[in-house]
């Protein structure tokens, strides 16, 4: 594992490809608290045992006076450094919270478009605004997924699925570990394989956008909002009850989103489901969506078993 003190070659720009799978860890939203540090070290060990080479900078943890750890500009520069480094195969954001949209004015979307093609940025929750902005401004796909899920009960199986995804992306090479040395990849469930059921309609198809409903709406009225035409809109939520969800759905409706998309994929709405209001959440979406096809899954959201949807790539269900 390597932090900034040992990654001067990253800061200097282009470096030669090494025979290993290098993944970068960033924190674009609120920094991790010190209580997470033991889990962070365990996460690094998981990567290394899987034959991955993690690298990271100095902005992962929050400071005493700044919950983000560093300014939006500094966090954006760190993300850009890894996006533009050809030796980095994928970038995983491990943060969450409220402050991810602070980095958007400092991102160099032209550089991402030119140097980041084929390199996936993964994140979830508050990173919804960054993932959709990157896709909207560059066309580069991003993974709606939280790498910290590897720390939980389904972590080992998810790790295999993640390695398979990196392999399919042409981003897995080098070291062999006992986790995948004799692995039959055909028997590994793809990380992007989602189990869904339809609430209305029978099929839908389109490019994926969206994620966390509250954080997606941070892009409203900004130049970073993606085009919703013909898309499949993913919606999930963590905090808030029916009142907050109604407010968010009302804003999406008033923006004309439901008139332009091809369908909706509903993930989990954690707080409402914890209150026993999960059915109410689905009913609210149906009431705003008209006759749009709507599918639901337990595998997108804030649960530790959540899988991955790739923003900017086709989704197809029931076809």
C-alpha cells in the first residue's frame, strides 16, 4: 500500500505501465473519521491479498476543523491526478456525506475525456453528483458502487465479482492470489448483475443515470446535469421519510425528467424501509411516474449487499 509520500511518480504525471492492477482511493465528499482507520487498514489488506495495488493520498480523513479533510480544490486535484495517471486502473471513492459537489468546478472534464476513457470511477450516495457530472460532461462511464462493501458479510463474494468486472474492463493484470488463482470466472456473478422485479410495465431499456435522489438533485440548475432523454433513471435514498421523498420527486417532475426518461430503476430507501414505509416509497414513485415502466431491486442503495450499476452504460430489463 502506498500513500502520497511514496507516489511522487504519480504527481509527476505519466509513468510506465507496471505489471499489476493499481487502484486509487479518494475521498471527494466528507472525509473518513478516525474511527474508520482500522477498517481502512483492513480494506487495504483485502486489496493486497487479492493481488491489487492500492494507492491513496493525504485527503481521505477529516480534519478537526474541516469535515472534508481538505478544500474542494485539493480533493478535485487528487481525483484528477489519479484519473490522468495511466498506471491507475480504477478509482474508488470511499467517502460519503454532503460535500462532493464542492469539487465540481475544479474538475478538468476535458482531461478526463482525453485521459480517463475506459477508467471507471466508483462511488455512491453523495458521489452521485460527481458520477453523473463526469458522465454528462465527458461521456465516461462511472460505477455506482461503494468499495467499503467488501468489509461486510458478502465481501468475499463481492470481491470476486469486482475482480471479474475489472478483468472484463481490461483492467485486471499481474499478481495472482489464492482468491482467484483457480477461479472459474464463468461461475462468478457479475457485479453489475441485478435482480429486479417490475412494479409496472414489463420491460425497459436505456442508458443508466441517477443514483441517490437527494444528491442527484444537487446538479439541478448547474451545467453538470446529464441529459435524461431516453435514459433509465436510478433512484435510491438513505435518510428522510415520505415528506422529503415527495419534495425530491416533485422537483424531478417539475424539471420535466419523467417526461424524458424511458423508465425507472428503484433501489432501496433505507430510512423509510427501516420505518416500515418501503411500500409507501414505491407508491410515491409510481404516483409521479405516470405509465413509465418501473422496476425495483434490493441490490442498489446503502445496504452492505448493494451491487453496482454503471452510469453511462446501457441497462436492459425484461427484454
